[in-house]
């Protein structure tokens, strides 16, 4: 065999190997270019093209004097592209971990993991990771320090985070936006469409090093920032409310409490506070029950604060006069051919005039008003004052309360409804019913949002005061107001609500709560609702305390009326309310008083 001789077998084997190799390449090319063409083309297209989102700035929320209640703070969301990190930057990782306050071991894991599942890049069910978050929100100075490290692949995207400068102030009114930037409760939810604006975007291409190719920009839509919202709320009034709520909690340790302040002629809410409450900046750790706006979500029997309805109705129908006498000493009377029992009073009263019925809050006396009106008129006037229907409050969660139709009344409803039993209402309904008397008999719709305006302070749209209906005549409202002034004066049920130098009109309420189907002697709701000056009302104030704990009786005149007075005294100089009766010195908060 000569050196040049080659076995035909070996030659054939070599040819087969070469042929098999080219065949394999051909099969693989067919698989990639034909069978897998569409998904691979989409991957290549997605790696080449990019859509950059320009985040819209969420509008701010301010009170009626322009004080910020909700605004935005710019943060940098820091991330890494694991595909482009360099080994020579690894010695800088410990310094990066310290800057962003992330454990080094966790940082290394995020930096090194290059696929979604942390597996081989060749697995069919994984994808390459081009962005992994390292920190949700760095401030600008810290981000500048990160940039100075010069770690390739580590970069940040600026974003907005919602912040609430006043923390707990007006938490149930303002509400909050979640991490996705969507309003969840309060004004943040009700006005979310206007506040959030519209994100912009830009379509472009990038090269193999993920740098933008400016010449391939195709479309760009600028972001439209959200509108700002101005509330009717006044931060100073709200502060006074929440300070008083703190005093109530310290003194009575209640289950809950609500205080509402509004303008009678516009329906504008100047302040609304609840206990318990929460910090808007830490909503994610707050008890969900504390986020409930008790003023609209919880219902209670209004008790004696409801007595303004049958008294006003009877006056409006010309059925009674102030000096008309009723016998509150009897327990049973005849009504349309049947005997009807009258409710008990807190003490024996005998014969009483209409003025004394209101001043002394006689249950039996006001039951006569119901009998004079009859079922239909009593029901109609209750509806006219807003009971049994939603007030029109723009925020979520409002309940309508319960006012049964006449066909569902039992034999006692005609005498129990006038004293505020056999129905349920929200604190806001009770407040605006009292506000109707302060507004010359006109029931207003609650207003919390005043207007929406842009960055140039131009009003885009506004919410004007809205009257719902006339509950009673102007003359009737004036007559009932005179009686309510006597209820707050010495000899009435709420002398502790009196403000020296001012005529205060108001009504107490002390309601036994229903526990296990019966009225409980241990569980009460104490309330007081009123307005001043009675001849020209400027503010309506309602205080409701759920299950106060006290050594003495938990009457509305004892628990709630003093809070009304303290709030009123604070608001007089702030709102510039002129006195109606000269000669008595105004007692300021903390400096003595009644």
C-alpha cells in the first residue's frame, strides 16, 4: 500500500459525516427560518423596537384656600439590565448595595439572574431579562451617587409617587391613590379620571447596545398631566375638628365619633372628621376598618335630633302653635278609633306646650305631632328632609339609611318615628336635615368638590351649590329655629352648647342602640346638631359619639354639646362671625368658659 492510498471505506465514511453535518445545519435552518420564523421574528422585532412611556403627572388636591392636601414627589425607580453588566464592575456592587439599602447577597442574585426563570437561555419556556428592579423609589441625590459609580447596565426611570403633606388630616375625604396610581377611596377615587391625566408614549428603535436610534422615531404622543382639584374643605376648620375628636377620645374612649361642619346656604362641607382614622401616607398598613368614612357608611337611629321633622311638619301644616298644650302625662291615646300607646319620657312632665316639648325634648309631646300629621304626611316630610335616601355625597360608600314606606309600618310607628326611632340615618343625613332649617327650609346637596383647574390656575369646570328641594317654608324654619334656641339656653336639654354672645339653635340626641334585638341601657349614641347665629346662620355643626364611656349619663347634652361649643368658639374669629347678642364676653378655648 502506497502512502497516497486511501481506503474507500474511510473516504465514504468521511463523506457521510460531512453530509450529515450539512444536513443537520439544513434541518436547523429550516426549523429556524420556516417552522419558528414567526415567533423568532417577533422576538427580533421586540428587541429592535421600543415603546417609551411618558408618565403623566397626577393632579394635586388643595383645600379652598390653596393648601396642599395631596401632591406628587419625584422618585427614581432603579433597575438593571443583567445582559450588559461587566465583570470589572463587580467590585462596586457592595457600595451600590449600601447606597440603596439592599443586602449584597440579594443584589448579586438580581444582577446575575439573566432569565425570567433563572435557567439556561436555551430553554424554550424562559425569556431574557432586560430589566430587573433594584429599588422602587430613590431620591435624586442618592440616584446621582449611584450614577457616579458608573456601573454599566444600572440605570433609573423617573416616576411620581403620591404623598400627603398633612398625613391624617381629612383622610376620609382626601382618600389615597394606590401604588398603581389609581384612586381608591375619597376624592382620589371620585375624581380619578381628572386627576390621573393621560400617559404619553414614543415609538422608536435601538441598536445592539440598546441605544436609541433617533432617526427611527416614528410616533410620539406627549403626556397630558392631570387636573388639580380644589375642595370646599378648609384645613383650619378640619384641624379644629380633628383636635376636638382627639379630646373626645381622651375623655370618653368611644367606639367611634363623627364631626361635620358646613355652610348652610351653599351646602359646602368645611370639614368632616371621623374617629378612628389613619395616615394617608401609610394606608397600606392601616386597618381597613379605620378607612371607613363613618359619616356616610354607618347608620344609626337619629333619636331626638329627628324631632325637628315632625315639629316643623306640624307648623308647616298649620296644625300647632307654640303655646298649644298637650298632655304628656298620659300613656295611651285614641287614634282613628284605636288605642295607641305613647313612648316614655325621661321624666314625668304633665301638660306641656309645644315650646316645652322642644325645649325639654318630650317623647310623648312629639308623638302627638305624629298623630296630628298622620302616616302619609309624617312619611312625606321625613323624605322631604332627606331621610331614607342618599344625600348626593360624591364619594363612594354612602348608604341611604332606612325609612320604611307607610304600608310597612306597624301599630307603634306613628308614635315612635317622631322621636327618631323606627328609622336609621347616616350622620351626614342628620346634619343636612338640620342644615335645611338653617337655610330657611331649603335642603341642600352636600358639596365637597369646588372646582377642577389646570396648571395655569384656569378653572376647567366647577361644582355650584345645588338645592335638592324645599323641606318647609321659610316662616316655618324661622319658627322652629326660635324653639331650638331655647333648647340650647338654660332650662333646655343642651345649655352646655350655648356660646355667649351668640344665639345657638340646636337639638340633642341620646339613642339607645339595639343589641340582640333589644334597646340596650349600656350602649348609647350621644349627638348634638345645631347652627349659629340662629337669625343669620353661618355654620352648621354636628357631633355624634358612638358608645361614649363616662362616669355619668352619656346624654347628647353632656357628651356632644360641649364639643359643639368648643368648635364654634374656635370658628368665630377664624370665619369672622359677628355676635348677635352684645354684653357677654366670648369664652375662648382653653381660657375657661361654661
